């Protein structure tokens, strides 16, 4: 698959998720991405900076258009730390940690985010402050999204060869049998 196609798929997926999840300016959108899986290989075996660049460019463009922060999840070799803009780190009162991702220790996508952001920082956790996200290739992002995390179906089911799972948050239901819920928040 051409990098241009991968970039367009990534853009379309991120834009659809933003709309379906009702994201607002200043929200955090978390991305876990296995470039190996995008290329049709087993996760962690064929890291590609070029593929990461295409996926990043598509997602980042969609988020920038909506003024939404991107949090790029590192691989398990860095404990799934995240790369975000310092502004988001400060706004959400997250704790900066000292690590710089590399293609084989953090992953190509997180490395691309580090190199592309204006003022990147690493955080160990988002403290469940993301409002939505996309898991590209089985990277497991649910722990970063505010409860309650619900699956989100969009028109795409993969980027390149990688299966995607999309998720968003919804407010918790409280109350008992007499409770009435706001349909717009479901």
C-alpha cells in the first residue's frame, strides 16, 4: 500500500472518530500504532519511520484542524509512556518523565511525534484523561481514556494492513431505576 493511501486512511479515521465522539477543542486523542502491523507484519518486527510519518501526518492534520491534542503511546519497552505537547502536559497536570523514544524503544510512531511536536514531553500516564483514541494494530490504548470507555465503530476497519479499534469515553450512568439519561451523552 502506498504511503499516501495510508496517510489518507489515518486522516479519515481520526476525523470520523473526532466527529462521532463529539471531541472539543483541547481534548486529548490517544494513538497507539504498530507500523509493523500497518505493513502486514507481526507487531514489533518491522518498525518503519516512513510508515509512522504517513500515519502521523494524517492523524495530526485531522486533530490540528480541530485543535485537539495528540498523545502518542510508546511501545511496551517504555512502559507505554506517552509523548504529548508540553501545553497538554501542563493543562492536564501530568507529570513529565525523562525518556526520548526511538524506533526500537518507544516505537516509530512515538518517535515521529517526538520529532514533529513543537515542544514534546514524555509522560508515564495520561491519568485517564484522553477523550477518545485509536489503536492501530493491537497496541492497547484503553487505559488512557477516561471511564467509561466504549468501542466506536467507524467506516474504516483498518489502516494499511493493521486492524483498528476505536474508542471514546462517555459519562458514567448514575442513579437507579427512576433515572433519566441525556441521549446526547450516550
